[in-house]
C-alpha cells in the first residue's frame, strides 16, 4: 500500500457565485466521499482549510524569523483541503481523486508520499 496526498485546489473566489444550497450540497457530497473512504479502509486523514486570507507565512531561513500575513505565494488558486489515503497503487488514488473532485467541485492534485 502507498500513501497519497489528494489536495483540493480552488480559485480564491470559487464559492462567490455558488448559492448556499449548492455549497451545502458540495459539503454533503464531500462527506459521502469521506464516508466511502473510511468504509473501504483507505482513509488516513483529511481536512478542509480556512480561507487563504487567514494564512501566515513563516520564514526562518535568515538571522531572525519573519512572519508575514497571507499565503506563501501569490496565486489564483489555493489549497482548500486535502485527503491522505492509503491505497494499492496510483490507479486507485486517481479513482478517489476523481470522486473527490466531483464532490468538492474543484481540481484535485494526486501526489505519492516519498517511500522510506
């Protein structure tokens, strides 16, 4: 089994045009994917993130740490949430990513964790 990070990416304004009903349906659909992952034993951990405006970037590579309000990089799309799953192979991870993308109404990037 291999662990994969399925990261959900959204435009910062992705939910601005979504009605409350559509947003609640997306949350419900995502909950169903979470339940399916847990039932099939592939779930390791998952979480949704607060809006990128609530981020703080820490740079402690110089003489003193520098804390900056906001995201690390300027971008039109940001990480909105993620799953960590444990599946037999990339094909299985891609299958879960397709389900997650549909439920979240966003793009999902699939990346394997480094092996030991």
